[in-house]
C-alpha cells in the first residue's frame, strides 16, 4: 500500500508482530505456559512523520495491554482528542524488537509506526523503494557520547 499522509510524507505498510511483554515475563518465570502468551501479527503503516506507536483498540483488547494513562492527541487534519496510552507492547520488526507504550485508536484497523519506534529499532526508511532497511544488518547501533 502506498499513500501520502496529510503531512506530505510517503507512507507504506509492513507486517509485524506485537506481543504482550508482561505475558512474556510470566511465561519465562513459569507463571503461564508459553503458548498462552498473547501475540498478533498485524499490518502497520510506516509514517516517519508520526512520532510514536498507535495500535487499534481491538488489538490492544486482544493482547490485554495495561492502560498507563490518558493523553491528548492531535491528528494531521487538526482534530484533537483524548486517547488511552497502554504499555508493554513488544514490537518485533525485521528481526529487531523492543517494548513500547502505544496510543490506542479505537476505530483504527491498522497500526501506525512512527519515528520513535524506527529510531529505537535502528531502522531506516527507503522512501524510493517503500521499505524499511536496518542501518546495520548485524543489529542496532546506538550513538552515545
């Protein structure tokens, strides 16, 4: 899928896995069986003009992600709303993973993957070919002082 966001930035879809990271901890310590870890493979729109991770309400409910807080959001078209923010969303994309908080969009059907997620996973956007590429195929490299 190719489209342009209201901010003029090219966007495209990818498939990725999102898991309840609290379930992973419980499976590791033996509290729940590994096959009871809640996870879903979903479609997400990569939008480097967006900031964070946005998940559909149905996915958040299926995964049982805990609510962290409420947050004011502003849409690209200028609308404003208040949305829930959940924690413990483990994202695995192109063999890289980390745990994020996510804004919940009740009526959204696909996820939105913003710049903060791409930065943490050390993935670059290839606008010409509409795909993500690892900055280093051996794994993330973080710049520090």
